[in-house]
C-alpha cells in the first residue's frame, strides 16, 4: 500500500496465503453458494480463529499444523457495504437466506468489501471480500504467522 493511506486491519486463518477466493468457488459458505470467488475475513485475530475452529471436528492428535494467521490490510477509504441478516435469529441456522444475500452482493459488485454479523459470537462482525471487484486490489496480506493452536481450545469437556 502507498504510504500515507489509512489502513484497516482484518484477519484470516487459512491454509492458503491468497486473497483470490478459490475456496469459495469449490464450496459454499454461510454468505455464498459454491462457484463464487469470495474471501471471509474477521475483525480480530481471535475472531478469525473462532470462525475456523467452529467448523473443525478434531481430536487433540489431529490438530492442523498447516494453518496460518494472516493480517490483511485494507485501504481505509474503501467502501464497505453492511449486509443485514434477517431480524430473527433463525438466520444462524438457515444458510439459504444468507447465501442469497451474499450471492446478490457478489453479483451486484457494488463494493469490494461487505460487513456481516458473526453467527457464532454476538456483537462481532466479519467481512467478505469480493476478489473480482476492482477495489479488491487495495487489500493485501501484510503478515503471515503460523497458527500454533493451543490444545486448550479443543480439549474435550470433562464430566
């Protein structure tokens, strides 16, 4: 990024050091159907980790070693659209509605970034990056850190 530009920091935990959105083409997510380039980002490093851990079904011995934490910087003046979830809480379990909202945002190409609510943590926001939007080039990976999972995060509850 050029010097003198205000930056926003967002975070991602992934196996891939890319903002191309290839994974979104292969599999759908809460805010999109398969076939769309999209990158999910979080407002904090902890939030990014939680968003990955909630999808893993692992035993202690199977902790992934290939994940990395990425600090992603975004030009501070880039427009961010706020995508609203339905008013009732059923949206957390009904992906069809949120996928329709996200797919419509991607097709419209109104903005490179959208802000969405986290389904796992109240009062927490996540971000969607449309890598095919012209403004997406104003985002970049600034730092890659090996995600050294702490075993306490997935330790089974003891009776």
